[in-house]
C-alpha cells in the first residue's frame, strides 16, 4: 500500500534553514506529482508546493515563494523540501502527499513532521 | 488568487443527522474541487474529488455536488466516526484550501 514517511523536522532558529524529506513506497514514484502541505498549530491546512513527476514543473504558495524549494530524487523514491530564511509563522506540521492525477489534488498523505521556528 | 470560503465554521449535529457543508470559490473553478476529512493529530483523508467523485473506500453516505463557485459536501446519516474537521480544496488555478468546518457532537 502507499506509504509516505516524512523526516527532518525539529526546532530551528529564525533565519536558519532546514531540509525535510519524504520517503515513498507502494506506488510507482516517478509517475506521480507530489505536494507539500502544512498546518500551523490549531490552524487549517495550507498548500505549500507541488512538483511534477519528472521534476520539471514546480509551483509554490505565496507564503513560501522564494524561500522554499521542492525537489525529488526518483532514483531514491524521495521528495524534499528545502526551507530557507525560516520565520516563526513557518511553524507547522509539514505533510507530504501523493498527487492523485496530473497535478490535481493529493490523495495519499504522510503522517507529517513538525517544524518549530523559535529562538 | 482564488479564495475558498466554507460555511459553517462549526456544526453541531447528532448521530443519524443529515449534514451539509458548503464551500464557495471566489471565482469559477469548474469541478476542480476536493473534500478531505481530518481527525485530531492525523493526516487528512480524501473523500471526494472532481466535486462529486467518491474516492475508493469512502462510505457512500458521503457525497459531493456543485460546479462553478458553489459546492456542497453531504453526509446522509452522520455516524460516530464522522465527527471531524472537513476541508475543501480547489485545484483549478493553483491550490487553495478552505478554512475548515468542524463537525461536533450536539
């Protein structure tokens, strides 16, 4: 079955960087786009970024554009999110999610990794 | 950017009730809308995609309808497992979630 396991979260100071990873299994990784979605403490879901199956297309939410970079390694079945210039408002649980079809909506989600930006 | 507005924000209901949640888009999104259920501390679970298509494995008491700017998620007979928060998401132009609707026990 589809499994997505995020890692790399933790506590980081404002202005610093962090890289999240998402290890995938149970589906043909190179055939699907992938999303990052985050959820601040006590808040709703916020879409962060998407990458196409081959990595050639990437789109970002306004809140992270220019600071975050999504990437993937199809040889390792792994998705990444490089987060630079972190701010307190980036504090959230970060979920990776498999796209259902043709960069539309997520279907399967990981359990999330918590990023806390604090001095 | 397309804004998604859900109503109500909170809904109190009893087991067996018919429940309807509305999601409005700030401009037409055709049928490019999904619905998710999320329980505390858990990842979201896809219920409906393309406005009215039921995701595999999701109980048939869940249904979606609408197109353009107005959409609804209906639970025909609320079950104890359905108390959760529900989110709509548009994927016509970018990707945007609604603010969520919490369904709580009356």
